[in-house]
C-alpha cells in the first residue's frame, strides 16, 4: 500500500466514522490501519516531517490514528509487571527480543504503544511513549517522562526525568510538539501546544512552554512565541504585568552556544553558567 492510497481511505471513512465499530471495520480500512501502524513504527510515516521550508504536519496520519481508536475493542492485556485494559496494544507484546532486535535499551516498566517509532541506540528509562510519537536515534528518555501522541523528537536528544512532551491528535492538522536534533530538555519541564525547540537548544529544568508563553531574548529584549531558536540556552523567568502588581511566567533566552562550546564545557556546565 502507498501513502496516497491510505490517505484516501482514511479521508473517505472519516466522513462516515460514526458507522465504524469494532464489530464493523471494513476490510479496506483495516488493511490501511495495519499498514499505518507498521509504517509509523518503522519511521517511514510520521505525524510531522521536516522540509526545507520547515515542518509539515500530516493531518491524514492523525485521522488514521483516530480511526484506529474507533476500530479497536478495549481488551485485557498481560505484561510482566502488571495488566492493562486498553484499545491500543503495547508495541513489544509477546516478543521478548523485540527491543534488542531494534538495538534499543528499554528499562521496565517503560511503556511504548504500537504506532510509535523508537530509533536505534535509544534508551528508554521507565517512561511512556504514546501512539504516533517519533523518537530518533541515540536519544535518552529519562525516568517518568512522557512523550505524547504525534510528538516529534530528533536524534541525540536528552529528555531528562519527569519531562512532559505534549501530544496532539485533534483538531486534525494541529502541529505537534517538535524537538529537533541535539537538544537537551531539563528535568520536570513541560512543552506543549505545538512548540518547536530548534536544533541544539538547551532548556533548563522546570521550564513550562505553551503556545501563549512569552519567549524573551535577554540581549535584544525581543519577545516571541512558539519557537525556541537554535543553540539557545533557556531558563524560566517572569514577565512584569501591565499594572506592576503581578508577574507572569516566561522563558528567557540567556545566551547561545556553538558546537565547539558545547563539546568543550558539556551540558551541565552550560546550565550552571548562565551569566
């Protein structure tokens, strides 16, 4: 099956989704959904993908994932440490060597739902990866972090402990959170609402980023939204209220680092030297 064929099938059935139940899944849709899960896991199909002009969101993939939920029956699932009752199967279910064949290290009780892509040499500590997420090669997803549906994580990204990366499946065509290559996300940070963290950025611990969060460049004083620039070092800050009484949370770009600086001082030193 080709992507164009699957897209047409999803678009056609989306207009009649109320007719789809676990007991009444048309053969063409079932085959397209099976193809979609396989292609998502192999990384050949993504909820969003990079282009020379930026990132493109593929709404037809989001449509397919939502149709998958309509076509699946909630059922018991048995695991090594606990049991589940869900519609979406765990990716490694019934295959003891599943992750070793993919050259990944997965520490229990890390959970990856089917339809997520995990790149080679990536390490998952006890964490959660939802359907449609893409995680590149050589990443570390640390303990109690969550990667939401459709979130896009590049190569060589370090997601520290307790980080929340927001997901999005609806409205259709909504942009997911994107973390590009070589980024570091500090512990207990939350990134949601279609934020893009561009290549090489370093985010300090406890940073909360949403679509309405002000991103302030300390050197220039400019305020922006939605995008963390390449190689920016970003810390939590406050933005003064108009009445002078209350301050609101913001993200402050304190400086930028180049590749040589990163290699010389390391990520921890960068976060400790913010002046």
